[in-house]
C-alpha cells in the first residue's frame, strides 16, 4: 500500500480494497497500534525526539497540540 500511486489515481480500486480489509482487521481488534506510554505536549517536540532516538520509546510517540 503506497500513498503516491493513490494520489495519482494508479490502481485506486486495488488500494481501496486494501484499506477496506485493513479497516476490518482493525475493527476486529486483530491489529492494535503500539503507542509509547509517554506522551508529549507540542512544545516538547525536542524532548519527544530525544526519547525516540534514545531507544527507550516503544512504538509510536504521541505529541498533543
């Protein structure tokens, strides 16, 4: 699944089918995002980046506005 082909209308139906399957898998609870337990405020972006590169982050890091 790639964004660029979709933006250029390349195999749009095929990508749509992939997204539908992915949505079903998420809805069934079979795919759960891995999110780090520590979140950061927007003005802490530098701290968030340092947390990421430190190797201590597990999964995605949340930055709140």
